């Protein structure tokens, strides 16, 4: 659990797209998360597996350079495919090698979150 005095930062990791508007959508999501009244992260930003900057290791490095006490990496993927099982963890490991003293936590991917079923149901039933 994030403590009140922690300087924890959240990195939302998406695939990345050749479409700039798709990448911008992920960046805007990070801003919306940060704006939530109960968000305790000092920084919320986006990083990408491929096709867009920053890369996952670079995004983690940026958070550490900004003074993160912990970087939480949340894969913004819906299913446990190769990117979730192999690629994202591999990129996080690259960052761990770069920053062996940093606390870098790989979170459960979006589709694996317990609350995803409720979110889908609320969305199709017109709730927020």
C-alpha cells in the first residue's frame, strides 16, 4: 500500500501505436488518473512497449530521476498475451538492471484486475 509520505509514481504502460491520437489517449488517461481526488501518486505518466516514446525503461528512469521512492508499472492490456507475460516484464527487468537500488513494482495487468468485471458491467449498463 502506498504511504501518505511516499513519493510513489505510476507508469501506465500501453502497446504504442503508429496513430498519434491513440498514444495521446493513453497520456490523457494518465492525466485523468492523476486528477482523481484519491490518487496518491505524485506523478502518473504513460510509457510504451513499442512505436512511441518513452519506452518502458526510459519511463521508469524518468520517474526515478524525478525522485520516485517507488515506480509502479501497470500494464494497460486486457488479456494475458505475450506482451503481458514476456515483453513488459522483460522491459521492466531492463530498468531494474539500470537501477538496481530502485523499488520498481510490476502490477497486475488491467484485464487481470478483480474490478474489471464491475467496470465493464457499469459501462454497458450506463454507469460510470
